[in-house]
């Protein structure tokens, strides 16, 4: 079982690995949110752990097992490459630690389901770090759609594309789960689930692979809900930067830029268009990373009766993993 946590002190968190996202985004957020205290950073390299920990006033630990054995840690954040997630999430859960893990939770639905079940059995929180649904702009989108701002939703499009990366970037390594599908593709897939519902299913997909790297560089997915709402999902890492959503309805269209990675100071702009009406709605800035960390700390302290972080979060992570598997199963692969 997990170490007891009390509301009178912050959640003591360890970090398994010195990934770039941990340094740029999550460790500064963990340090800034009052409900959480980052206390240790582990790396296989003592020098890297020391350098990383010094920047945030943490203890440096050599080796992930050493950090998991510490009784002074309540939870761990796992920013490791995708193919390393399952093993270290399981070790963390068996060590009695709550887990906030980078997306994707694992590389396959069977592993995802098994780990969610293990967390539930042990009364621990296992939460996939998909931050964008915690940004207020997505709640506003849902409300506008529910209020009929564009009539009945007929079609949905989501995109997450980025420019080429340095050749030594982990995303180009097939041996650790690199590639655009697991890194960028899960964002429009999760957005379709979040806004259209869990009955979204994959009809067809195209994956473009790099012959020398052996990884997916880009792709496009055609999906559909049981009610016939179509979803066109694009992703890739050889493009211009784009993170956008578009909803086409019976009476109009709603679009959102910077849908997945808005900086904390960014003020989102929603655009609603109808036949004789065009409107731009500027929203207040919001910090989705701080929101997901606060949410994680809150559910850790919420009494659980054999449940994971909450039913919706667990179901969304599992359905997302199933859809990724559907894409891999149904895709036409083009290698060049």
C-alpha cells in the first residue's frame, strides 16, 4: 500500500529520469505547486542526477531502484521513454508509490489495463500526464458545443505536428518507443475521445516511416463515432508547428489553436463562425501543467475504495491505448 499522505504537508515526489520534459516543464511545476514537493531526482548517471537535482534543490540519487526504495517519497513522476514506462511504473506501484507517468502510459493496451488494475488493487493513484484536458479552454469548448454554438457536431479535426528534430533526439529511436504516433499522435486521439466520447473507433490510417530510423515520422487517422461524427487526426515531426482543433457543425464552425501545448501566459482565442456571424473569444491564461499536478495531489489525498485516479481518467487512458493499437493494426505503412 502507498505511504500515508496528509493534507498538512506537501506530497513528496521523486523523479525517475532526467528527460527534457522533466527539466523544462514538470520539475519547475512540481517545485512551484504548494501541494507538491520534489525531493529527489534519480538517474543511472550520478553526474547527471547531481547536475539535474542541483538546479531544483533536490537530492540526487543514482539508480531508479534506489529512489523507489526511499520511505521518504510518496509518489514518483516518470518521464522515461515509452517502452520503459511499463516496467518502472510497475516497480513504483509495487514499492507503494503513487505514479504520475508521461504519456503514453504504456505502449500497448494490455499493459495499460494491467497497471491500472494493479494501482487500483493497491489503493494507489496511477495517472497519465495528459495535461491539455485540464486547461480551461477545453471546458469552454465543451460548453459552447453543448450550448449549440455551431449546432450539431458533424466533423472533427485535430492536428499536432512539429518541425524536424536534432538527429540524436530520442523520438528517432525505435528501441525506446520513439516515433510520432506515441509522441504526437496520442494528442489528437485523446482530444477526439475527450470531445466526442469513448465510442470513437479507427476506420483507417496511414503511417509514414523513415527507412533508416525505423520509426513513424507522420500519420493520418480517419475515425468515427457510433453516431457518425467523423474525426480526421493528423500528426508528425517533419512539418511546420501546428496544434489545432476544429469542429464543423450543422450551423457553423469552431476552431482552437494552441490546443495542446499553450504556455501558461498564453491567452487562447476561440473562433466561432456561422453564416452571418464571426466571433473571436479571448480566454484568460491558464497553466495546464500546474492544474494536472494539483489534480494528481488532490486525488492522492482522496479516499479510494479500490479505484485508480478516478474512473474517467483510467477509462480514457485505456481507451486511448486501445485506439493506438487500432491505428497500428489498420494502418497502411509507407516507408521511404
